[in-house]
């Protein structure tokens, strides 16, 4: 069959219009694909806070508090920490102080306390003379320590009024009229970190601080949750994921009730007892229950629900109501 010249030319034009093909006598342009941008793999940011006890791993909130404390301690600005006991305030404060190359000391306040051991007192010598000896707080002021004043809201009026001079934002001073000293040199690194339990909430003797006293602090940090990654902490102590999971679950159940809010410190003691082979029920009776007067039976019931049959798969998402129901069936 003869080839129609017109049809052949039409076919060639159609083929040449395809930019992905090249034919003799024609030039086609193939667009160069743009190189894909290289995506850098995400890397985890390492925390700068590593100088803590081996079992104490900072939580995300703990890192935030440490960063904030870093600002206040680094500038020698007095700061107040308000939060429950055993949540890690002391550990984090000491850790930040060490980062700045400072020593840290602390003392607890209570009603009727004698401040002579903090300020200083006259000591008799063997030759019959007396000599002034600086107290813990006075030495810390002179040497530039970080001072932790625990339970600050329970401090006596005498101690608080004495501290007003060193809580000033500038021109800090510390007078010792008892020793006939108008003022001792205040080291530029000296910093006060006061702490207080929240008013009420089962804490005896706590009260709200007055405005005049609070205004002396450069910042107030409220700590309403643990500063440690508690699961990592319990795993570090027990070296057993099952037991660590159960301790964390036990704490979650207890914390549903403000009257049985277990601290990280109490969890640590429970973990140590379990790690030493003490029976779980007895461990709860020894390390946790006695610290919550009137709630002992509830705590032991919760403990039985969580720690019964160690090794059995634990449902970390089980509701508190179901956990209590199961414990009653077992009992």
C-alpha cells in the first residue's frame, strides 16, 4: 500500500511535539528537575542539666524550673519556690548553684526557732575570755553561698526582719549589733532561695506570706508537679521496668486525691524497699502509708491493686475506679 506523504508529515509533527522524545532532525527540551532540599535529621537537644544525683532525671518541667532558677541565682537575685515537699526543689537548687561554682547550705524554719546559730554567738575561751563566732547564715553571706531557707513562711518575725537588709535589690547589708559590728561585707554571689509549702493542702503551720515580705523576692516560682522524670528515676533505682511502671501507676492513683499526694521522695523510698526484696504490701505500709494520717487503709488498698501479682501485665491506662474494684475482689 503506498504511503501518503501528507499523512507521514502529520505523524512526524505529532511525534516531534512530545518533549520527552528526540528524533533525528529535531530538538526537544527536557526540563531539568530541581534538586530536592536536603532535610537534616532531627536531633534531640541534650539538657545542660546533668549534675544531679544519678537517679534524678529532670522532667521537661524540671528543666524549665532549672533554667528559671539559673537566671535568678546567676544574678544573685532572691527567689521564692512554692510547692509541696519532696518534689525536687532542693536537688534542683543545689544543682544550679554548683553550675555557678557556688556552695549551698540550707536550714529549716519552725515556730520558736533560735536564730543565734544562724547569726552568731559569743563563745567562751579556756582563758576566761569570750569570742564572737559567726553563724551559718553570716558565714554564707561573707563567703558567697547560695542559702536555702526551707519552710520560709514558718520563720519567726525576728529572722524575717533580720533578713530584710540582705533581701534588698541593691545596697545589701547584714548588721550584727549583737557583736558590735555595724555591717559585714556581703559577697556579690550570695543568694537566698526560700521555699514554702502551699497554704493548706494538709501542711501544718503553713500560711500565706504578707505582701511586704513577698515584695523582697525577685521572683516566685510555683512548683505544682514533680521536677523529676519519675519513670526514669524509678527505673534507675529498681532496674526493673515492671516494678517502675507499677510505682508510677501507684503514684498516679494516689495523686487523684490531694490528701494522698505522694512525693517523688516517697516513691524513691518505696522503690528502694521493693528493690531490697521487701514484700510490696509491707513496703507500702512502711514507706508511704504512715505519712498520710487517716488515709492509711485507702493507700494500702491502692497498693494491693497495683502491686498484686508482680510480673502480670499491668494496664497503665486502667481507671482508678477499676483498679479499686479489682483490689476489693482480690481482697
